[in-house]
């Protein structure tokens, strides 16, 4: 389970969530006089290690890039500390009651990437995720033809154009249960994964998560016709797929007992996101709340044990799925909300099972808001005035009202804008995947010495980790506050700062750009 307070390099995150909103209440706090804050954002690198990514885009498309006073990533070198920071004041932010259309969360629609139709209307219907099978029925004992790979590539391009991401699964049949059509022999499954690896790697930017697939009916890892559910075979196929999927993405298993059999105890805050295979294996339940056992998701005699196992593990890996049958009252709102809270659900099918989804109408507003993350900015500490080359300590109090944290890594930037100036600096150590509870961001920041007097805005930018998507505002994370979001830049405005030569605090003459102060 997540710890209540997690100290990350140069950043303090207490469980966590994110910012937004209009300032409605302000109080002043004295200037910092010590050389280094108790908890700041340290380091000089501007590429987030967790995201493995260099920012892209430009100021007009939301990338906030460029160089020097004309835009761009600043803070490439650590700046020496100066004792007198500009005093800050507290800004309170108003929460939004609206449904936030954020990436990699919520209700999903289904599509077929190999024969995809126009997906451009999905976001307008409140969807940022699509689930797609890629059917391999015709190639159980044959190489996958280039024509199928070309068609799937076109489907990914449609998803990218539409501003959505894909939950991806490969399968050799669509059941039926229990006498399903064949899957493939193990040797061909392994070969097919290798043939699919370039397709997956080339489109990882718009893949939210990969479901393990391949084995048995619907690729759900049961009723295999080739004994692919034997323990050693399961592990070999899973780990071959993990090796084929880029390290930035997780693979979801249908049955939690299978992960435990391979990797043992659930993840902890210490073992999460460490690059291991276990840290990249999540879960999907395709018969969610459809019986006490989830129609076989949990062993009959270990229901509570595996529900608790999932509750612990899914604090750090993606969880989602669909329902498959009515089981009132278990499949209705009260139980559904409780289970999604406990198991940290990020997404659910909006189409199946239709009668169960219809029974959720009394709580539909909650589900649309809380599936996955809902990150709310409570307060922020900003200076009202500062000098060119001056420093201040930035802080923000965050709250997550969703069921889960974001499950894919993304960088967090502090952004400075005004006139022709557009600069951003990476908050090193910030990892939204750990933002499951309330939290605090804190960093000591230096303004560029070249700033002209005037009013500038500060904001938070949480773009996609993929360079190909960083200029796309629809792939950035929007905070659940009123008056902060820009659907042009994909940034969340925190407040304004007046830059003046007679502002309080010390200043240096050689600060080349917006930067974090070294500890």
C-alpha cells in the first residue's frame, strides 16, 4: 500500500494529487532566509528520468518550448542559492464540479484497429480510451502478414488523430465459452509476439496499456485448446510479451492468482515503478461485480484474500475491465463504487454488459468523475512580486478525488509565461503515478535575469511523456478546478507574479532561464 508520506529526490509528495483553480483567498508568508529550503526540487537536469522524455511542441501548440526569454526549456544548469527569497502568499483554488475529459481514464468505447472507423467523435461523447482486439484467427500457424500490420498502424493513426488512447489485446478467437475456438500453439504465440513487437513499439505513445491476451477464449487466459494455461507456459508468454512491450507500458493479467504465482507478494511503495517485470504487470477483471468471485476472477475459497491482494497491488499498477452479467444488488451502484474505490479502477467498458451499465445511472456522475484520477489543487504558495533573477519557494497542496492515480509516467513542469516569454522547468522527482492520496509539491525556483518588468503567469504543465504528443493539449492532464485550464496550451494556471527591479528579495545577474535552485 502507498506510504502516507513519500520523500522523493528534491520533492516531497504525500500520497498526492494536482492543482488548478482561480485564487480566491490570499495570505502572506515571510521570505525564506535560509540557503536551502527543508524540502525543495533539486537537480539540474531538465529531462525527467521517470518519463524518459524530452519535451516537444511549441508555445502556440501548448509545448511551451523555445529558448531564453523567447521560450523554451530552462534550468539546464543548477543555480547557486541566494539567501533572500521573495515573500510568498497563499492562493486558494475553487474546485470544479464538472466531468473532466482527461487521458487514460474513464469509460471506454470499443473499436477494431484493423478496420477502424472515424474516431474523431469519441472525445465529444466523453471518451478518451478505446479498447481494441486485434484478431489473429487466420494466422494460428502462420506468420502475421504485413497487410494486417499496415491496417493496425492506420488504426493507431486514427486514435492519435482523435486524441484518444488504446487498450490493446491480441486474440485468436471470440470464444464461445466453454467450448471455444482454438488458440495457437505456444511456439506460434511466441513467434507472433516477436512479429508484433515493432507495431507495439512504434505506437506506444497512443497505447494506454496492453492486455496479456493470446491465450484461450477472447484472450482471457482460460479454456486454452493448446494447454497455454500451464504455469510455465503462462509465465513464458507473459514475460515474452513484457519484453516486447516498451518499458513505459504495463501488461494486464486477467487473474490475480496468476501474477501472484509468478511474482509473489503485491507491490509496495518501495518496489513500485522500479523497472522490474512485476512492477509492470497490472490487472483487468472482465466480469467485474458480476458475482462474488467475479465469475472465476477469484478462487472460490480465497475471494477476500485476492480482493485484498488486488487492493494492495493496484495502488501501483493499472486496473480496469468490464462487467459480464447482472448480479443485483452486487452489480448495482453501492457495491460498484465500493469495489472501484478498493481496487483503484481507472477504466470500465461503457458498452458491456448493457443492463449492468444501465443500473449505474444513479451513480453515473460519480463514475464519470472518479474513474482513474481526479486531481484537485487546494492551495499554492506564490510570490506577488519578485525581481529579475530573484528566487522564491513554490508550494502546492494537492488532492486526488479519483479511484486511482495516473498509471503511466508523465513529467511535471512549472511554466512561466508573459509577452514573448514562455519557459518551463521540470519538477525533478515528481511522479504522478504516486499521487493516490493528498499531497504537497515544493520547489525553490529562480527567475531568469533577463525578464523585463511586467506581469507574468505561473502554471503547471503535465504533458504526455511521449515527445510526439507533448504539443497536444488533449493528452495533458487537466486539474479539477475552475478557471485554470487552457485547452490551447494544456497548462493549468496558478496565478500571476509582478516582476520588478524594486521587488523584495535578492537577485543574481546571470540566471539564464527559469531554473530550480540546487540544494
